[in-house]
C-alpha cells in the first residue's frame, strides 16, 4: 500500500492511470531489495535478478499480483508468511512507485518494531515512533549487510517498509450548513485543528494569523507548501477570505508537514499525527492515504491509539478509487471519522471510495461532504501563483476539511467533548441520500447546522456486525449493543425500527431487528438496545447494509448505519507437503495464486500441513522443497478449481530430475529458472522460481495435478551457461524450452548446435570508470517470460550469445552506471531468430533521443479523460528504447495554453483533463550530467495535437510523430569535422497521425546557443559539420502532419566531431 489516491480525482475510465503517474516508471527501473539482491524491471516483467554478495545460492520466488511484480528471496518466505516482514519490501513495482529504486535511494527506509527502542545490528535510529512502539531506520542496499540482523535479531518483532502515502469554496460551505453555525456565534474560535499534509502557506491572505504552530517532518529543507494540497485543505477549514470563507474561520491551525516532493513517508505521518495530538489538537485533518489490507497497519494503529490517549478526532479522506472495498488507510481505522465526497447535489462523486472495509466488512466511509470542484487558496509557492490566488480541486481530500471545519464548530460549542462524541454527533446529524447505501455514504452528508442543535446520538455511531462464514444455513444471528445518549433537557421516547438493503442495493426484509422496539432516553442520560442481524434471511452472498431508524411520532430523529456480511462461497484448502521419503516436509515455500480472482497466499510452516480458506474459483499452485543446499524439488499444480473443501498433496516422490545442457561441455552453469503461467478468460497468473547460480545439483520437477488445454497453461524452463571467451569476448549460452498444457515430471534436455542462433552484440562508447551489464529474456507467444542473468558489457569486447529461439522471442537489456547504481537502461524490441543463423545487435551508439513504440501499445495515449505519457527519451541509434535514470526531468501537458499538470519525471505523466475535445501541447525534457554520458546531455520533445474523450478502458493513441536521427558515425560516436554528414531521418507515427508534410532540421555547435538550418532532401538532412575537432553537434527537428499536429525534438550533443 505504497501508492495513495491523488488529490485531484481521475475521470472515470482513466482512474487506473491517474492513480499514480510514477507507476509507468516501473518500465525502466533498477531496484535493490533490502536483502541486497538487485532486480531489473522491464514494465510488468522481471528482466534480471542478480544475487547480493554471498547470496548466489538463495533463490527467489517471483509472481505478479494486481499488476505488480514481486520478487521474494527464499530466506524471506518464512518470516513473510509468519507476518514478521512486510510484503511491500518485495513488491518491486511498488518500490518503484514509492521512489525507492536505485536511481533515487541507496538505502531502504524501514520501520522496525522490537522489544527495545533500538535498531538491530548496525542500523541507526533515524526517528523514534513511540505511538506504534517502533523506530524508523534505513538499511544499506549495496551490501545487504543489514539483512541478516533483520531476520535473526531476537529483539525484532516485525519489519515494515517505511512506505509512501500521497495526498488524496464557494457553494460548498453553505451546502453543509456552516452559515447557520456562524449566525449562532460559532466560528471555531479557541479550537485547535491539525493539518497533516504538504504544509500550509500561512502567509496567504486567506490564512494570515490562522497558523499557531508548524513542524516539518519531511526531508524538505523548509515547511513551505510546494505542492499546494495542504494550503487548499487548510483554507477550506479556516480561511477568513471573501468570498472563499472556510467552514471554521476562527480555528487555530497546527501545520504538520509530512508530505514533500517525494511523497509522504509513513514514519513522517506517524510523527505528524502524534505531534498534532500532543499539541492539543481537538480535530486533525488527514487528507492522505494508501491501500488498505485486512490487517491493522501502523497508521490505523496510530489513529486508534492517539484517539484513545488524547481524545483527538482524526478526520480522514476515504480515498479516490471509486469502487467497493477501496476505502484507504488510515481512513479504515476504527476510530477515524472517514469522509467520502459528494457533488453539489449531494450525489456521490464517481471517484469517492466505497466500503465495506476490507477484511471485516465494517462500515466505511462514515460520512460525506462536498468534494467536487472546491475552490480554495492556492499556495504562493506553486509555479505561476500570485499573492492571493485560488484554484479548484476535486477529491475526498477536499471533502475532508469540510467535516473538520464542522467538527471545529461543534468543539467550540462543546469544549468538553472528546473526539468520539464529536464523531457521534456529526454522524447522527448527517443528511443521508436515500438512493445510496451506508457503504457509499456512511451516515450521509455532514450537516453542521443540524449538528449544532441535535441532542441525540448513538454509541457506536454505526454498527458493523461482522462477517458470517459460508455456508449460511447454520448462521447464528449476531447482535451488538447500541446506546442512545440524550444531551437534551427532557426525556425522549423513541420508536425504533430498521431498514435493510441487499448487496445489490434493493430493499431487504427481516434482515435487521432492534430490541426493545421502544425506549425512553432520560434527559442527560442513556438507554441501551440490542441490534441484531440475521444473515440467514438473505439469499445472496455479500455485504448487507441498513439503518436503525429512531422516530418520535412520525418524525425521524436519528438514523444509525448497520451492516452484516455473508461471506461469499468459500472453502478450506488443505495443503500437505511430503518429502522424497514420504515424510512431512518442513523446509518448503508454497504459493496459492488466484486466477479467477486476486487472492493469493505465500505458505510455509514447520510440519508441512496448512489449511487456507479461499473463495470458490480457479487457482494455480506451486511448492518448492529443499533438502539441503544441493537438493531441490519443484512441484506444480496447474489447475485447482475450488468448489468444495479441497486437498493438495505436494509429494516430492512424484518428481523426476531436471538436467539442462548445451553443446559446450565445459560451459559453466549460470542462472536457471522455472516460470509458469495459467490463463483464465482474460487473466493470467504468472509465477516462477529463479536460481542465480544455476539449478541445484539434484534438482527435480513434478506435476501434482491434471493437465489443461495447451492454450490455458504453459511452463518455461531455461538456463544460462558461461562458455569460454573468444578473444576476450564473453560467451553465454541462453536456452529455454516451453511446455504446454501440463507441468512436466522431470525435464532433461540438451540443446544441440543446430538448435541455436548466434547473436553478436556491440556496445557503444561510455565514460571511463563506468560499468555495463547485458542480459536477455526469452518470452513465449502468450507472455510467459524468463529471467536473465547479467553479463559484463564492455565496449572493447562486445558479447556473444548462443540462444535457443524455438517457440520464443528474445529481448535484450543493457545497463550502464556505477557498481552501486545503474543510471542508464536500454531495452531492445522482441527479437525473432532462426536456428543456425548469425545476428548482430548494438546498444548505446549515438544518436540518442526519443524512441517510437516497439509494439502496438502507444507511448502517448488517452483513456476516458486521462492523458497518459510513457515516453522513452534516450533511445539509441539502433532503435532500442532507452532512458536515463538520473538527472533533472519534467513532463507537462497544456490545454489551450493553460497548464493541465506536470511531473518531475522523464516523459512520464498521467493527467486528468476536461471531457470533450481540446487542443493540447505535451512537453518532455530531461538533462543528465556529462559524466553519465557525453551524448544527449539534454533532450527536449514537444507535440501539439487535438484530442477528445476516449470512451472505455482501451488506450487510444495520441497522434504523435517520432523522428530518429540515424547518421553513420564511428565507434566513438564521432563524425568528421568540416565535412557534410548525411543524417537520415527515420519517421514513425502513432495511430491517428496524418502524413508528414513538413520537416525542418537545425544544427548547433555551441550546445544550443545558436542554430542554423540544414537542408533536407527527402528524408535525409545534409549537415555541414563545423571545422574544429572536439566540438559536439546538437540536432533539432521540427515538423507537422496533414492533420495539423506538430512535433519537435531537440538533442544537445547528439554526436561529436573528430
């Protein structure tokens, strides 16, 4: 749960892209795990795994889940299964999204809980986190030296990733009834309100004098709000401006900056929450979050703990994921008042996250508030901001401060009330939308005016009865007490009834009851009733919701949300492990992976007998047994259709040996892998095992279940062998075999010379002292891919690879950089080879610049009303896509001259745009130090085009044109000075473009200071090089197509002169 919902909600159809622009950056990142093992990620696949020092024999479990690639070292499986390690530590895609790849971090941020206030081994304590009995620290990536202590130190109870969360008023303030509270004399005076966010611009005219304390918990050098989210939130709470007055303009603000340019570290959030509570905050705004899981995470624990200890009310954004069971953490905390978003007509906003809560079916969100097009103060630190600007934003982040302001008004009226009473009063007085369920809106839209006058509340303010296990014929009714509290001066007699909703929202009869049905609540007193849910009365499985309705006569005076969940059809799966002697196996790692759903379990224990409960569906499973350093058995269950209680027996006695060989009998075994994919409808479950130093000497493979049609299941088995160098050039054999329909029992194969193709690769120039690595992957036609091992890539030597091409394509990767952190990556298109043939590849030769797509997936596209850029700005002269992982970058989208959004990423961004057609300009630029590469030290690309809403979820290509310069240069990337150089222009266009009508090429020999035009003959520019050797030529191309779309590429230091 490292990525959170954005502050600005994504339009429908493109939410998965707008949810985090950095997600696409996973296509080009290198990540060293906390264990010291290095993973190269190529989009949604593992390109290579390199074991950390001394870890060559460990091995790795790989799998994909929810679009994320996971690589789990074998020695992490048991502590992971036992709950002692955070699974996010091995979510490679998630680590990239958090900015924890090697280009951005040389240490892994951790939170460690133990029985002492110290970090294990040599780790230093960076921040104490007393609220959750833990410390924040960082582990060194390059050496992996801290990993053993994290695994074995008896003082360590659990290790978490210190993940990154992200931040998720004109008509809106009257909409919730705030003017009525003002008229009664309540503006929040004397109430302290915490804002845990990106900082607050206290100097904005709307907020002058509101901030009474601030603290910066980020690595940013100051507490300034450079993002604008916190200032917008604070303004909605306490702005004194006209016309954009906040809900509680008299409130005092406590500014806890926990989000910087790199996001919101969880350790910073934890301390920000604690600081605001200890500063005496009555209410705290938390408009940030991330994905929730069934367990109580650290942020949820902190909210619950601080609420109980200080009486603080934490009001938290529900999230902007827009569908059921997506309420984020820490809004999922029981003590939090969790806020969804409605529009100006009190209809639920399409982006507002809905319940029930993951794991226990609890009611979340608790309440709603306006969150669409909310106008509030704009931080003066934002680019282009004036001294008193305002701007509109949408999201549950914008809804939350409305509720915080209402709570502040109520806290002024009742200074002795704790946070739980404020929460109960706001929920009891909320205005429900009758068309919505409690999982959409909680108690309803906040009504500040009613909250100031209402006297009846309930404790708890909503009733979550829990989950009833399937089957439901023997369900026993579940009950919980509910206490009515009367703060009025006269007793109230209530007639109580219930209303129920089926999982599809239709009325449900007989589901909920309340006993007794009539109760009198004395003045200043309480009365308790029992609310019961009978899940047997339902007919469908899923989450049921409803209300306990309290009336006095014909008037409804209070509605209390209630819910119960009937577990979907689920069964127990017993998984038994037997070793080669038929005895229970204790040293194993198993994986049960959903194909028809996203359920998965990593399994290990001490006696080889585990039972897990899963929903009815289609699964695939595997298990790896180890009998010592040399003996390993892999057992695969291709198809597991769970429609009743099921047993799997992984019996090592059913396996047979695995032996792979190549023609060179003296070649030394290298990396080996077994990867399998199970197809089901439009989904594929993909997982595998990787052995960096080769298959164990006694490796065996077994099939533990029935086969499937060939198009539904496949296994890819591959290995690498190091041959004797040829004249200093490293030689590698890379062989792979595909099996369809069932997992083989045993696998003995020998690749003959007539089955192999020879690939000779040349590597372009690079700076002295820098190193390179070269790897290759086999991929089947249905997307099952192998993993490559890294081989040195030296320009003076090149590389020779003998590959087995039958049934697979090959994709190559090259990394350049330092030993600690590669900073340049190049990736080839998928190559098809033929046995007996010789092929040539090259990487890293100029000219380097923007690269057109290698496949049918566009690099710039629109989904719904989200424009997505996923550009590669440093592709090489051979057309390999490439990127520089360091330097300064920017990607921006403009619409009609106005900035839509920008990111600090190289050609990467996801930008929500207004519905309908519009004229756009997409710009991408990146600069890198000349020590990284002497070529293309700066690139700038821009396109203008017209774009309209793209219905559905299928990406629609933007009409972008790419131009590659392909001159003939020498091996050092140089051309003759004083001569005319022919520079062919290779033009590639995405779908929707028109034929190119105009091309203009310019050249500069002073790094872009001055430019001169070069004549273009057809598709070749004739560039007259300057006379002096040692200079660099920069190139720029501008052009347009027949539809009026334009393009421009500028490359500084494209090649040099000799």
